[in-house]
C-alpha cells in the first residue's frame, strides 16, 4: 500500500478533492495545517497595527492507495489540474485498526489489515 500526502493552498483543496473523487478515490483525509517557511515570513497590517506572519495555512490531503495503477491514475489526475502541489509518497507495510468490543469485560481486538489482505483471512489478536 502507498500513502500520498498532498500539500496545497486552501483555495485549491476542493479542486484536488474533486479530481481525486472523479477517478474513484472514496476516502480522503483532509487536514488544515500551519506551515512555517522562512522565505515566506512577511509583515501585514490590520487597523493601524502591524504584525509578522510566520505561519501560512495549508491543506494536507492524505490518501491510501492499493495498486500501482491507482497511484499512476491519481498522479496523472493531480497533474492535469495545473495546481501547485507538494506530493510525498510513503510505502506502508502494515495497517492496523483498533476496535473496541462490548462483549464480556473490556476486550480490544487488533486487526492486522495487511496480513488479512495477504493471506485472505483476518487474524484477530485479543488484548485483556
């Protein structure tokens, strides 16, 4: 599995999201983050007072993709939007989901999605 992290300006986030949903990506995590860039520190004024703007607001989109074909399609779709995007690509070897079960006592089941996809079965580990 591959994780794509896209950093875009606030104005362009919806355009990128629409481009990704058109190619069939159904789950996108959108985060509003503050970015510090020493080259972009500037002074602004508001009602007669000035202040230094060090952090700019950016939007971070995170997407998990399963196949090389999806990755190529996603990157091609992003490139066609003609928007400046910083893309970071990570290889994910393991994905874990922690779910709480309301059975007897307090039991948490830890499902290893990566092993489930490889072996075709889901393995559940119970921690008491």
